[in-house]
């Protein structure tokens, strides 16, 4: 667990993590940009974004930035395991409460 974007990117790079679950609110106003920077530094990491914002534009921006999964904070207890399973299996997944379920690309 890290507390800021710099620690996230440094730790993910140094530890060569397979999966990162990132809260969009980790940075002030730059969550999607943080996802892009993490994706650029760690191109093979499986990336799930957690957000309290459920608007389709937020979800779409996170996925376009490189996230393979998206979970609303209010649905973590019910949707996180399905999201992790799908993403680790190579299937993009959006929390059912956020509107999509398993996605196809």
C-alpha cells in the first residue's frame, strides 16, 4: 500500500508487480493522468481503478488510460473479486454497479 503517486510508480516499478489496484483520488484531479504514467512505466502490470465517481466518462477515461478494470468504491465488497479474477485472466472488467460487467475488446 502506498500513499501517493510517486510512491505508487516507484514501488510498482521496483517490485515489478503483476497487479495494481489504484484509487483515482490518490492524486488531486490527476487520477487518469496517474493511470497513464503508471501504464507507461509498468506496461505489463494489470491495473484496476477504484473510484467513487461512477459517471460513464470517468470509467471510459480510466479504461482509455490503460486500466483493465474499474470498480466503484461502494461496490468493492461485491465486485472486487470478480474484477480481479477477470483482469488476471486477461479480460477487462467493469464493476457491475458501474454499468458493464465483463467487457470485450
